C-alpha cells in the first residue's frame, strides 16, 4: 500500500475515532446519570438500547486505534524505524485496552438488564465495572502520539506548526495522565488538557486526507 493511501486511511480513521469516542462518552453519561451506584443502574436499566450502542462505538474505537497504529507506522517508519515501531506498539496496546474494555460495557449492559436481582452484589459489581480506567488507555495513546508526532516533525512530513502542536499536546497528556491514574490529580479542569490534542488531530486528519504527507526528509543520525 502506498504512503498516500495510508495517509488517507489514517485521516479518515482519525475522524471516525474522534466521533466514536465523543459519541460514546456523551451517550454513556446520559445513560448512567444519577447519584449513587443504585441510581446509575436504575438509569441504565431504562436505557439498554443506548448501552448497546455505546458498546458498539467502543468496539469501533478499538478497531480505529489498531488501524492507526499500523497506518501511522507505515507513514513514519522511513524516518526512524525503531521509534516508529515503539510508537506502533503503544498504539496497539491502546487498541487492545479499548477492545478489552468492551467486555466491561457488555457487563454493565447485562447488569442493568437484571437490575433488582440481588441488589447488594449488583451494586458491588456495578461499582467495579464503572471504575474509571480511561487514564490507563490514554497514557499509551499519548505516548504513541508523542512519538509519531516527533517523527512527522523530524521528517517535515506535515506543516511544522501542526507537527509541533502534536508534540506539545501529546507531551501535555504524557505529563498529566499518570498522576490522574493514581489519584494525585483530580478535577474536571483536567479534561481541558485534551483540547490541544483535539485541535491537533482534526486538522491532521483533514491534512492527511486532502494533502497526504510530504516525502520524508531523512536526517543524518
């Protein structure tokens, strides 16, 4: 497959991944509204169709992550193959974690469908399934994005300002996600750290679709 074809596939996949991720988040928040676990499960029980859609969106997101791992590696491997390989591994782990998370979505769907039976056990299992592991998956995403952005910048394969935005947006997440994972950083304001990444990935996707990538500039060393 040519570099141009890989660029177009990556661009389209970026847009699908972003749309699926945002839609999944919005739908899940709407389908699980409530205070405690009992209230959340009751809301889910009334929104089983929405939970099914969320599970499908999460599965689609996993396939998108795996596709991006391969296509971005194909685009950037001519720069530094070992760095590109490491970046691909990070994105593959991200994809595997996203896909494995679908089992949690299906577990919540099943739990919501039997809501009312053995409430104590259901609430305990619900609390476990609703734990937030987004930071873990996102760390592998951010690490892979940082390396791929570095290679795109190093090879001058996309406009330098866009590549620099990717490097900085990825580095911001690499620094802020580990403390979030272990509870050292909390608060809704942390979601703002994702805005630079969104500002990078949407223009990058459009650039890859309509402009492709420049022939990599190989540098010594």
